[in-house]
């Protein structure tokens, strides 16, 4: 019940903010706004001021703005205060204002997250001692070793993993001079972080990360074998495990092969045989466990909150375009996308974690909503911008029938996408996959 209530409130907020943007610019352009509603459906209560009916409607799923002459085919489209009679520039501003409000909202929300305080990985405030060097990574090629302590990058002193990660991430494709402390002696290393999409520069360096199980997925190979939260994986098939990444690499490399896990559970040492299942998308092994990560609660000052919040927005912005690019080029399966069901679940999960987590998630959703709405797809705001751009180029409105046909096609494609990603959501929630049901 909490998940549903919070999801409806979040959805209502995001859509309301979006429509409020349209409302403000429509009023400023002199367009008659007949209805500004919080929610959809029958009118529950409200107040009419001037020509606008400000109302609260029965279904609290966002809201809408009804402008005179929105549809060129309306009888009132010829009125002086109608949307259709305004210049292309004025109409474009009204259309873009909705997504723009969604893009601006995170700049207000994210600093609040850091002001209120967040739970973040404990290692970020710890000394940057290398716990693992990934195979084939720039760090391995440069000569980093497990146990190296990073002392400076490009002459800038580094005392924490947070500082090291920021410097590496912000310098992709740039050779960096790194000073490390190795067995009491200073060693100079040059490493060039590789571009890694929205994550910035990648080196392949990890902090200490013991292979301790944080949670076990229901119905997973790990659960079936008896693995439990808090278990520490000591070895796999006789190979000593010193790091979570090392353990994950071993598991990924052996899909559908039985592996002998030696684990520590309290004072006991146990042996379990686990057969990783094959991930059909990556063709790698999975056992269904998540790392236990120590976190600390930290509050930031005002300017530090603004800086950290804006940095997160920038990274989320890059991430969204990175995912869109991968989807368009076939580098990412549509199966990875989440729809309304998954978003509702994640909203509820974020609310249970705490207010900072929920605010952060709302900011991320708002940013995505703003970007996606600007895509040049009919029925979205970006589609309207496309029509208006064509109108400006041709110096006449686009044919109504062509516009309506394009919007119908866009609506069908959008509906199909929603159905597909909702199907993905259901598969994630079901204890077993639909294909397995048919096999039985």
C-alpha cells in the first residue's frame, strides 16, 4: 500500500510540475487557459479566477492544462487569445516549458538530499588503498598493484577514495601522473583512464571489498545451495578469494558449471556447491547475490550540497543519453528497460530507505521525464517542437491530416513500448520466467 501511495504522489508531483510550466508560459503569452487541473477525471472542487478554472480532480495522477485553440481544428482556434493564433516562437516556448520545468526541478531537489544527509559508501572517506586491479584494465597496464596507496594525482594531494574517483572520472583519455606508496617507497605511475560512458574515466582500480554476501535473491542458485546473508566467501574451487570483484569474475566465467564455494559463517567453515545460471543477455554466470557494503551517514554544508547535487545531476544527464545511445545503436537490449511497475516498486523501496533516497529518486525521474519528453516523437512535447519547426521552415502550418496521422503512429509506438517494458517488469517480479512455465 505504501508503494502505491508514494508512487501516485511522486507521479502527481512530476506531471503537475510539467503542466505548471506549460501554464506559466501560456499565461505569459496571452493564451486563454480554460482549465488548470491537479489530477484527472471529474472535478471535485476548485475556484474560477478570471478565465481559468483552477480545480482538483478525482484521479491524482498529475494534472493537465486546457488552452483555447490547442487543436488547430477547434472552432475557437481563430480567437485572438487562442494557442493556434500565437507565433511559432511563442507556441514553442509554451511547449518546451513543460519539459524544462522537469529538467530544472532536480537542481532544487538534489542539494536538499545532501543538506538532509545521505548514506554513502564508507570507503569514500577512507585512504585510497588499492584492493583490486581489474584484468585488462588501464590500471593493470600501467603497473598498479594490490596494496598501493594513492598519494597524489597530477601533483594534487589525494587523501580519500572520493577524491581519487573524481579525478580519474573527470579525466578520460588523459594521461595522469599518479604517485603511490608501495611497501614504504614512492612509485610514479602514468595511467590513462578509458572513457566509460556516463561514468567518465575508468581505471579498473577498486578499494578493499571483502566477498561478504549482503543479500540473496529468492529462487536464485545461491539460495537453493543454502548461501545466506553475512556469509564470507573464502575460496571457489580451491582458489582463494580476496575481493568481491575477483569472486564475481570467477562466477561470470563459469555459467552452468558446478563450483565449490568455501564460506565462513560465524565460527563455522562450510562447503557449498553452486551452479551459476546463464544470463541470456551476456552469456555469463549469475548466482543471485549482492555485496554487503558498509555505509556512513553524512550531512553536507550548503555550498558542498549544491556542488555535489549539481555533479549528480550532470552524471544522471550523461547516463540518460548514454543509455539512449546504446538503445538506438543496439548496444543495449530493450529488456533492460523498466516501466511503470518497476518505477512504482523502486519508488516504494526508496521511500522505505529514507527521505533523502526518495528525493534523489524523484530528481532522477524528473530529469529523465524532461529529456524523454523532448525527443522528436509525435504525441510527446518534442514531437510538437518538430511540427512547429517544420511550420517555421515552410512558413505555413503543417497539414492537419498529416499531423494527426503522425500523432496516431507515435501514440501506437509509445503504447507498444509501454506494453513491452511493462512485460519486462512482470518478468522481473515473477518468481520464475514465463519460458520456464511453458517448459513445465
